[in-house]
C-alpha cells in the first residue's frame, strides 16, 4: 500500500461492512433498461464455477518477539498482525506470549482433474498447512508442488474426494481492450463470487517484479480474490487475479491479473520439476530514449540498449557488445527495454538463439547459447594490478559541462576506480549543465563516445567538436562507475 493512501496490494482478507442504500423511486421509462454486459456471462459462470476453489492457509506465529514480523505486502497474514499489534501495543501483560495459530483464505482454480490447483505464491507463502475448499464445501488437505516468487504463482496438489471440474487456459495475447472478462474468487472470505468487467489495459507494468505485464480490468477484485481466475467469455482462463490499487482496500475498478501467456510456462515447469528455470543472457540493459536513438541512427526509438556485458555470461562469447541495441530475440520483436527480460526468461535454457542487434546503424545477427539464470548473479572479483610508474600530470578539458582528466594511477587510487575500468575521468560537473541533469558525477569514467573508445581528455574533446561540426544534436557516452558498472547517457550538444 502506498504512503499517499492509494494502495497497491494483493487482495487479502478484511473486515466486511454492509451499508443499506436508501430506496429511490424513479418514473417508469417508456424504453426497456438494457442489462449490463453480454447475456452469456451467466452461462460461463455456471460452467466454470465448480473449478474455482478457496485456498485456506494456517500458520503458527511466535508472538514472543514483541515486534510485528516483516511480511511482504499483501501477505494473507498481514491483517492479523496489524490488528494484533494495534490492540496490544503498550500493554504490559504478564507472562510470555504464546504462539498463535492464524488462518487466512485466498482463491485458486483447478487445471487438472487429478487435483492440481493454481494460486498466487503470496496466498500460501510461509504457511504451515494448506487446504483446498471446493465449491460444494468439501475441504481437502493440499501440498505445495512448487512456487515462483518472481511471477507470484504457485501450484498445489490434493487427492480428489470425487470427480472434479477442471478449466483450461486461453490465449491472453488475443485479448482486446474493452473485451468482457469474468473474475471468480473468494472476496472477503464470502466464498465463490462472480464479478464481470472489461479489459482496461494490457501489458501493464506496476513495478511489482521483473516480468510485469499485467492485464488490467475493472471487474471487481477484492481482498481474498488473490489466486482466482480471470475468464474470457469462452470460459477459458486468461489471467490469475493478483493485485489491486485501492485507497481503502476495496475494489475501485483497478485490478491486475497475471496473463495466461506468463502463467502457462511457469506452471508447466512447476508441474514437471517443482521449480522454474529461466534463460540468462548476461547483459545489463537500458531504455532507448529519443536522444540515444537519434545518436545511434535508430528511428523510431525501440529495442533494448546493451549497457554492459557480463564477462562470464553467454552474450560475451556470442559477440554482443555494449552499445548494441537488441531489436529481436529468438524471432520475437523487442519493442522496448522491458520486453527483453521477459522473452529471455521464457526461452529454454541451453537453446541456441538468434539475436538481432543494431550496431552502428546496421543490423547484425548473433547466435547465443542461452545460460541459466541463478537467483543471485555474483560479479567477478578482480585484483587490481600494481603499477609503480610515475603519475602523469592530468590534462583538464572543458566539454558538456564536464571537467575531464586523463585517468592516471594516482587518480585511479584517489577515486577507488577498479583496474579494469578504462577511459577519461570526470573530475567536476557544472551544476547547470546537461551532464548534471543526467546525474553524472566526479569519479565516473567516460569509456566511449558514440561507441568508440576514448583514452585521453584531448581525444574526447576532439570527438565532441567533430560531432558538433557534423550537426549532431546529441552525443551518447558510455559512462562507467568506479566499480565498473556501465550505462549509456545521451547529452545534448545544442
């Protein structure tokens, strides 16, 4: 939930307030009132509702610490802790607080009649016990087959007490803006509830994870709907309801579902191995903005700009370089920066992939044997070389609001710059310059100008002057931090 009271959260259990509305009598209309939505919503709901389940979780909590546990936003146990610590704050009760058993309810749906259920990871995270409650009220103990934090998905399994109804996934890529969708779940622990609305937006990035591409809908999604299905009018699951934006915790018509295109491969891997393996390219990327696109002769701006290449990653032996712009990966268009991580992650580990890059205005195709993404990628540890040569007198030049100097051993030691970092040192930044607006700072090193290496301040100054004479509106610099982290920065020459 955001600090300004409008909150982004996974729907979870909350207290229920029921308000009576005053009756208003309107004059009878000559024309019939049209029903909201298509007529077959009822048919779809009746056909699929038996496949929608409630997911009940239990957790034993040690209350002796005195501090509220740190829980992820939207955790099913979050509300319990909020109320408990609110009610007990400042009370000096006798004795040691005893562990407490807390319950919570979410939603899920059956994808296989053998007893497989899809839900959100945050619904079952850290639970000691998980139960599935069928639409007829039958409660069955379930086990966690696997879960994936990055997409907030989990797969459960239980032994069917009787024949089950299962639902199938549809193609979320075929969704259109304004198309009708149906959400079914367990809002506020009321049990199976059907709501309907339209697709408000697609590929929505809500900054909740590295692979955000949510379906946004105005179908009512509330606390407890987490993990429930979002259906199209063919009765196919095209999303898993996961998050809402709300100032009060209730629906205001802004809900988000993980699209089936993301769900299907994740659940397939969880079903097969209990874990998710993702492809790894071994690069750092950034957005191709208008200034960078103009400098690299890319029109219109698109693709993902390679800012750095991991020395041990698959991209380096394939010949991918900093400054390349990836525009196609394994046959899929990369329209913007955030497309590339999702496409790479969904590509099988070990596959030989064709990667199309733009380098110096021309397209080139590279073949990469994709690696496996680890949970934490460690950078290589390098030992700086010792050079006893005399320090060279710095040559300072003024360009783009920057004071520049040749990178000597003395300056490298002063600014703690790693030995592998090469280029021209920034010693000062004019606070009113374009460089200051782009957050360049003393101690950073300019390694390239327009994808060409520079080693001296004089060389850099000559490159800038030539670009101005050639009528270029901006220059792209590869700037490297003292630790060796690179990024491309476009500065105006006008």
